[in-house]
C-alpha cells in the first residue's frame, strides 16, 4: 500500500513508529510549511500540497493536530476523502470515529487502541543539537513502545492541563505538579556557570519546580555535585545513568555521512567546529567579546588560506554555530567552498530526523571554546583543540564552574590562524593529549558505554510502575 504522510513534526515522528513498514510504502511527505517543502525528511521527499494531484497513492495519513483544517484543505483540492485517515497524534486519536479506526488496521502495527489505556510519557525536545530526549525516543526499546504511550513533543505542545504521567525534559521548562513524574536530563556537563552560580538566576526555578522534580539523570558523582550546586535539590534524586545522546557517539554511520556530505567525505579527515554562544538569552547580556569576521574570532584571519589548507591536506570542515548565533557569521564568504566546508543548522537536522550527535560520531577532530560538548566527546577520545579568544572577558562576565580552564580542557589553546593550522596537523598526526583526556574521562563519566538510554528507560519504567 502506497501512502503519503501529511505533516513532518513531532506528530509525524510518532506516527512513523506506529506504522507497519511491511504493509506500506511511504512515497513521500507533505507539509504546508514552505520552508520544509522540496527537502528530504526521513529519507523521503517533502511535497507541497499542490503536488498531490500528480502523485499515485492509496492513502494519505494526516499526522498533525491540525487535521480538521487539513481535511478541509484536501476536500477543496477534490481529494477522495475515502483515501484520508486524519489525526494520528495520540492526543487526538480518541476522537476518531469508527470508520477511521477500522482503516488504521491496514497500516498500523497493532489494532487501534485508545492510547489513554496506557500511561503517557512526554519526551520534551527543544532542538536536535545533542538532545537527550530525542535520543531516548530513537533508542526506545520495543517493550517500552508497546507498554506506554510515548510522545516526542515540542514546547508548544506541552500545556498546563497536559495529562501526562511522566515528563522528561532537558531544561527547566516542564509542567510541575505532584500528579506528574518529572525527570530532568539537562543538556550537557556544565563547564560555564549556570543556575544559582550566576548573578542572574532563573526566576522560573521556584520551590514548586524543586519539589516536583523527581529524578535528575547524571553523568557521575562529579556531575551530581556540580549540578546540585547550580540547582539545589535532594541528593537522593540523582541517578547516574549516563546521557542518552552519548549513545549516538558509538555508532558511525557512513550512509548518513554520504547523504549529507557526498561520497568524497570518505577520503577526508573531518573537523567540526562547535562554539558556544556569547549573548545570553536570559537577559541578552554579552558573555564574550569575540569578533565574527571569521570562524574563530581571531584578530587576523585569511579565509582563502584556510580553504587552501583544507584542500591541500584533504580535510573537511563542518561548522555548527549555536542556534542563538546563526546570523553572526557571514556564510556567503564560503559559498564557493562546498567541497571542504559545510554549515549545519537545526532545521536541516530536524528535516532529516537526526540529531547532531549522529554526525559528530563520525568526526576526527573537534574545535570548540567553552561548549560542554567536548566532555561528551571524551568518550570517543578524539583530539580536541580550544580557541578561547575572549577567555578573560568570558570568565569575568559568565564564569566557569570548573577551574583552572587549562586543566579541564585537555587540548592545545590557540589564538591565531598560524597556531590553529599547526595544532590541527599535530592533533591528526601526533596526538599528545590522549592520556590527559583519559584521566578527565574517568572524572566526568562513570559509564563509558552506549547503554545510557537503556539505563534511563529502565529507571522510567520503574517510576511508572510505582505510579498509581
């Protein structure tokens, strides 16, 4: 049976887990958002709705909470309503009348079940740039999928009247009340100061948030101590499981790399640059004072020389700026360098239904400044280079949880282009920081395997079993 799925959001991602792919062939997706059209999503083309008259399909599955509007849209386009199944989002499937429930049997893995007969779990996903909840969703065991109604949702889909039994979050944002189990995964090992250790504390971190946070997932005792200094809570709430997103780091994916970067990627060493943000969204205060005339904020930099160096040494450079600073760098300077340079943005990750860490798993060298991502990359023991060009300003205006900076950043510190190119060559050919990274790995990570998602799901299952 050939099907089209209308919608490419979190509802669609949920729908893809429910479909029996032995019964159906997805010929493509459809979306009213023009920014998502004419791109690839989950390996298939995203059509605009006007294309529907030229497509050969048996059913259209509407995977959107706006199903009523989409049905009217399809009716206006003279689509045979007998070929449409609306509202596959679990929050709304109970509204289906019997004829649609019967149709679902043709495409679902199991017959229609009222999702509220199962306990409901929300995995709150804010973006795909190292998301622990997205990793949990992708690494969901079959037994969990069958036992619970698990939904990957965005911030807009979480409301105060939500009837979830458990919510996993990677930020303070959630619904905090005694009837909901709240599990906090956060989004990284905190090198820079956060929470109560900053002079501007999150007003939303109320007593209600503190009391109704049930479990906090941890890397290690070191992490638990740091996090509890930033967001004070009961020590017995911490569970050392490791972070789900780090499971991605153990799985190289040649097919994915070829799809995104082309076949030539396999002949090159891959360098990724992941800087942290300077302008803090809490109060728009500047944490740093780097310039944006070049990738690294060096005072002097030749783009031509950098590109020539990459080509000469058979290197490929991937740049992923923080989502709060996409517009800082003029990427048009590199429009003719696609053979050696690519920028990754959150939209592309979402459209491909992947997480940034699925790409990072394949790189050979990481360059960063104060981003906590390098703590996770310690698990792979790849070389690290640091470019703390504004460290004095950053330290005075934001500050670090861990000092001295040189000890906690196991790699060379570079402040100019010449030094960077020298250290890239050293890192890829004569890595002298391997042992130092190993020492830090033992401090940061209790678990050094790819079973963090499994441990977290085991914990969630135990919590849900105990919920009346």
